C-alpha cells in the first residue's frame, strides 16, 4: 500500500510492486542502486511476469499446431492470455461485427501499422503524436495542437466535420509530457462526426484503466514492454469488422483455413493477422502484467503516481533554470512523466550526468515526436523522467538532488 506523502516528500512512499532492477556503475569507480526513471521507454519486468514466463518454459512448444501435451499446454496458455487481455480492456463480447478482437502483435508500432492496413478511409491525427501514430496512416490529415485542449478539440471537430474521415487516431497519454486527453469526450465527438477512434495507449495502459465497452472506444493499441512485460509482444484490440474485411497483415501459416493452388480461404481475425508461430512468452507476459495491475488496482496506482509526480514537479520547479514542458495549460491529469530542460545544459549532458554521477536513468532527445518538439523550439529535445510501480519517494529525491547539484556545479 502507498503511504501518504505531502508535496514536500517528508513521508516515505514505497514502491507498489517488485520489479527487476540492478546496480549502476559510477564515474568514481563505485556502484549504486540504479534509479530507473525511464519507464516510459521500457518498463522493468514485474516479478509476476517473470514468474509466468519461467513457468511456461518447460512446456514451451508449437501453438495451434500440435496434438502433444506441450503443444496443448502452450496453445491453452496463449488463448487464455488473449482472454485475460480482453478482460483487462473491458472488451465487447460476442461474435458480431461490433464485437472486439484481441490481436497479438510485436508492439504498439506494429499494432498501428496493422490497423492502418485495415482503415477504409482518411485518418485525423494531432501533430503531438509519437511517430508510431503519425507515419503508418496512408491518408493522414494532421491537426496542429493549440495551447489549450479546448482549442485543440475545436480544431479536431473542424477537421472531422470538414469532410468524411474513417478514424480519429489519438494518444491516450502523451509520451512527451504525460498529459492525458479526455478520451470519452473525444470518442463521442468522433462518433458524432461519423468516425471511429483509435487510442494509442502505450503510455496510458500501464497507468489508467481502459474499458472499451463502457467508453465506446473502437480500437486500442499498446506494448508489453511499456506494461512491465518486455518480451516482444503488443496488442491491437477493437471492433472485428475492419479486421475481418482487410487482407491479412502477413501471409502465411496460421492465418488460413484452407489453401489450394487456385485460392486461399483466409481465417477471420485474430488468426487472420497472426501468421507464423506466435510469441507465447510475450502474450503470456502481457496477460500476467494485466492481471497484476488489476490486482493492485488503478486507483492505487493513480494515487502512488500522483504523489510521486507532484513531488518531482515541485522539487524540479524549485531549481533555478529548470523549465517543465507541457502542451496544454488547461490539463492537470497526467501519468508519471515529467519532461524538462535545464538552462545552460544540453539534454544529453543532463542525462549523461545523471547516469554517470548518480546512477539515474532518464531519456533525453526528441522522444520519437520530432514535429511537435521542433515546433516547440527544442531542436536538442528535452529530458524525460518517467516513473512507475517500482519507484519510491527516495528515488524521486535522488533526481531532485542530482539536478540541483548539476545546476550548482555551474556556479
């Protein structure tokens, strides 16, 4: 459970869960416990996820392709993982065209490329998006974000109403700033304008509950490696009809019902888009992470992150020359991402200093979101500190103290 911490970080906040960790070498030849503030890039393995993968190793065998005991165990584990992910996402059940399908992919980028292969029309996106939600769309109409979410939504409505669009593709939580957009409101707007909505939940799924049936979201994509399950799998989940109507994403075994030299009878989704031997460990890892996050509870996860993020923001803002990066001035809800610049230091200098002198891992650069970072006038990018289940208040204080020491070193 999370201890209560005021914004001055006077009370210890423990990690919410056990995650894999290591020690880091320092420039003086010693080592220290690695403080991971790069969760938004790839989160560490949850203990439950590692245990699940280890459990499956002795019986690993072909999935959907064998009558032997090991193959049957592996096939069942794979399909039970699909059921667990569907439950985690509040997927719409049934066999109709509006029911939801869970397709296992390699990652969010793969999921979005798969959906781009299926979309029957134009796609409206914002310029704040990760490249994975900008580059795949064949008929993209890009809307420039404004300095408020209200004005940004007005621009989205204008674009959606200007001519027909099949899909609004939008991030659930920005990988640059952590800001959470009003998904239910945008879903209603998209539907009112005759479009469906895709939520890039790579940064949202580890931090907030997602319910496709309750919210009306049509499609959602996320990665295992952001969800404490970095074993090479991702998820695309959503309405069946587009997925069944499109040609297979990959052609090969497992995606067919029958093949002759004259024609191919392709299977419906999800098998239609999962040709080849599937990644059992990746799928099972994601399912184990989904179950672990559900057991902890997203209310608890939200409280933990809010306290630690608030402390990090307050501590960094008290340091001369530190400037936080935000897109909108009318959004308060964020996941555990704090992005900043330090006057007089290039982002890569800050990140290198934190690593070599303090054993702290952060991300620097343009975060695979070059258009918006360049529009904000940050050609060198910024520094991103992102936290998660394994973060404590001591870790947060280490970052604050380290940045303060860096600034003080300049005199």
